[in-house]
């Protein structure tokens, strides 16, 4: 007798009764598993819909889209490895008990109105389904992929808060603006417990009445800004060429003050004064160009404060000559501070802020050239909206990365690490004039604040030399005190970007954002996961840079950044490891 292909002991070619019965039984088990899985999916469709709404609307939970994809990949990897085994599936009765417990949790969540409980019941049901259909061994291997789904639920921020998966109303408005601290003012809540906006009849009727009032007042409605797909930009709010602001930024409604000036031409009627603070170091030619542009403004600053950290005060002569040559009516009061002991833009801006007396403080780098109407238009918005704490113009020559960089920015910068200012600078040509874009942070090239909003707020003295992130730190400190920030699209500047010390950006990005996270962001499971995901994004960017440069420098920069963070910034070139001082 010739043995079968599998050898004499493999039973090759012999079909036994057990083999004949195993195939139909496996088909029945597969059909039953698919049927039960489809029933579970149908049962959880409302839960998934509410989760998607939270992921879309609440920045803290925007990472949720990644969780089911990553979990599905891990589960597929486990199931593919098990498909090559010969073990038959042994159903576990305990799986049905676990499924019943999960469904009971789902019922409690529905009765209590808790999205957290409903979402957490899904991993329990899936684990019970795996035990009941696949058996104990495969279910044990699937435990981590299924358990990872816990992170897609909006977890409570503190114990005893399981019925409130999203922040309270005041926090919800702050989360919509990206603020990391809860404002102290009471606000009207127009979202349900899952962060989904309610459009009830009263709201729609109020909007119709407002449109009729605008029509009777003779206001011509401005075209709304659109994105590249032709859709109206949600973050832009209402076009406000007449001085209006988007209806909501941060918390509550922003309304123009009664009798406030409207339009850039009316700004001269206001009594606000401006102090311009210009930090500089060893760049007298660029400094002279910036001062010339400030003196050419249609509204010249009342104070011009130059904080010079150079080895010599060569820039003083050129600045003094430019100010003396200005017309008497448009000649600012010049304060020139030359102090070589100051180290970095943060310390220089603090020195200028201590000497500023104007109602509005404008921080302007020495390599910035603003358009002649920048200060005038910023003042017009400040006069119309007293609630505004800070404004910044558009940077029209901001470097726009390639599609890989923009995709990485969208994928890996989630929650508190979302940098909404950069897409505004990248796409500045798509914004109509007169729109105020609400943001949480500015780029320090040129940014302005009400001096009252900076009471008790300073640049962190730990930033030194050619620092990175001191502008974000100041903005977040203002936002944490209830301030509202925006970018004015009718004010534009050119940032010439003077050369900085040569180094890879990964170290600076990791160090600066880790410092901001440690100082400003609450430590919750969602923010910790968002920070870890941000670090993964920096590493992915280093991989892309290595493929393009064929050099190990990006990985060395990432390692240097991680080492600096772990050593409390002791090795950082722009962050001092000493205690915080204001």
C-alpha cells in the first residue's frame, strides 16, 4: 500500500466519519458567530454614532477614531495566526455569562443616560462573544485587542463622575475652543451630555429673528469663508467685516459693545494707546527695517520699546534717527533698553512689558514687516469687542509643508496638542478679509494683547536663547484666565525668519511640547494617550525625514529630545531646568 501524501501516520487520503462531521459543524459555528456579531453591531450602532459625535466635537477625545482601527488590526493579526492552527474551537459557557453582564451594563448605561457605561459595555460583550464562539485560548489572545477598545470611551475625569463623560457646560465651551482650563464665568449650554449640539425650535427661531433684525438694519451679509472643498468653515464662524465676531469663542457669546466703533476707519475715535515691544539681538539692519514699518503704520504706536541683547548697541543710532525723522504728530515715545544680561526673546519681552504703558501691547520680532494698516485693524477689533484678550495678524509667507507633513499634523496632533494656528497660516489666501479665526495660540512673530489681560502673566523665565514655544506658553496662560484669542485675517505681516542655530527640529518640538504639557494640561487618561500619540507622530516624522535625507540625524534629534524630557530639560538648549519664576 502506498501511503498518502501526509505519510503513513497522517491519514492522507483517508476520510473518516469525524472529518465528515467536523466541516458542517464548523460551518454552523461560523454562521452562528457571524449572526451574533451582526446582532451585536446592530445593537451598538447608536452607541457608535454618539461616540463619533464626541470624537468630532470634543478635542480631548478626538483620538478615538484611531482606537478601533488599531484594535481591529491587532485582532486581525491574532486571528490570522490562529487560522494556521489545527485546534478545534471549544465553546466556553462562561462567555454567555460575560455577554449577559455586558448587555446588563449597556442597559444600565441607557437608563442612566451615560455614554461612558454604554461604550465600556462593548468590550465586555465582545470578550464574551469570543469565549462563546472561539474558546478560551483564542479569547485569551484577543484580550488585549478587545480591552484596548476601552480607550475609545469618553472616560470620566474624576471618580464618581461616570454619568458625565464630557466636561461640564463651562468646560464644554472651553473644550470647543481647545482651552485647557475651565473658565470661571457662567455660560449657556447648547449641547447635550455627549457634546452634540442641540438645534431645537427656540434656537432656530432666535436665529431667524436675528437675521430679520440684521436685514432691517441694512447690514449686507458678508460671504462666509469656505475651505478647499467648498464647505463653510465651522471654525471661522460668521464673517465680520463690520467688526462682529464669530458667535462663540471659548465660553459664552461675544457681542460688540454698545456704541463701539465699527470698521477700520473709525479706530481713530477710540482712546486706546499702543505700546510696541521689539526684542532684538545682533540684527541692526533687520531691526531698522521693522522700526521703519512700525513708523509707517496708519496708527503709529504711542510707545516704541526696543529691548536689545546685542554685544554692542549699534542698533540704537539707526532707531533713534528713524524716530527723530518721523512727523511730530506720529512720533512715538522711544524707550531703548540695552542689556546684554537678558538671554532670549522671553526675557526681552518681559523687560519691555514691564515698561509698557499702553492699553494694547504689541510684541513684534525684529525680522517682521507688517502692512501699514495692521495696528489700525487690530485696534478696530479690540474697540468693537472688549471681551477679546489677544489678536494676531496673518503671516502670509508661512512655510507650507508637503502633503505628508499636513497629513501627519492632522493625524498625530490631537486634543491639547492640536495646533490650529498653522493651518490658518498655510491657507491664508482662502480667508476673506474681516474674519476673526478663534485660536488658542499665536506665533510670536507679531502678537498683541490687552495690557489688562497680561496682569500677573509673563513669559516663563525658563525660556532662554533661541527658544521655541514661549509664545504658546504665554497664550495658554492668558486662555487659562478666561481670555479669548483670535487671528484677524484683515491684518497681514511678512516674517523674514532670520537664521537660527542649526539643529534638527525634532528635539525642540518634543522638548517644548512636553514642557507645555507638563505645565498647562490636566493629566487625564485621554491627555496622556494624546501625548503618547504625539510622540509617535514625532517619531514618524523622523522616519520620513530619514528616508529623504538618508541620515541618522532625525533619530538622534528624537533621542536627544526624549533624553532632555526625562532629565527635566537639563540638556535642552533653550529651557533652563530651574524653578518657575514669573
